């Protein structure tokens, strides 16, 4: 099992999954307003008047993080950026918009699992 998580195939699949999560939430959830709750959360944190443009801007930045992950360039820097973004977003959401979250605990657990994948991808280069 240990070799599976160090394989080139696992590394590529992890890279695709990581990039896809960011692109999905940036493009579908925020830019296209596919999950309107995201805009409500942003509005609660940054003000309703700013919610539309702020949500789209956050979505664009998330798409860019996803594209960065897809390239595989500077994976540790990419993991640092993802960690900082997720910690900041989760903290603000829990403190300022907790009532709009489906489950704060669930979100944190899910994001810890996601960041575990991100850091594994960033730190373990497949063995030839």
C-alpha cells in the first residue's frame, strides 16, 4: 500500500483531484453561482453590497489556484497557498457566518483530509 501512495499514477491522480476541487468551487460554486450559499457567506463576511463581485473575485482566485495545481509547478508553494487560503476561509466562515454553514465541524474535517492529500502530493515525488 505504501508504494501505491508514492507511485506516479497516484501523484497524477492527486494533482488532478486537487486542481479539480479548486476549479469546481471557483467556477461552478462562485463564478456561476451554482451554490448560492457561497455568495450568502461572502455577503455575511464582506457585506451584502460587495457579495456579487467579491464572490466572483474569490472564485477567479480559486480557479487560478486550481490551474496552478494542474501545472505541478512549485508544489510546496502551491500547498502553502492552498493551506493559507483554506485556513483563512474556514476561520472567517466559522467566526462570521457560522449560521450559514451546513456543518462547521464537517467542513473542517473535510478540509483537513483535503489538505492531507495536498501536502502528500506536494512533498512526495514519485519514485522512478
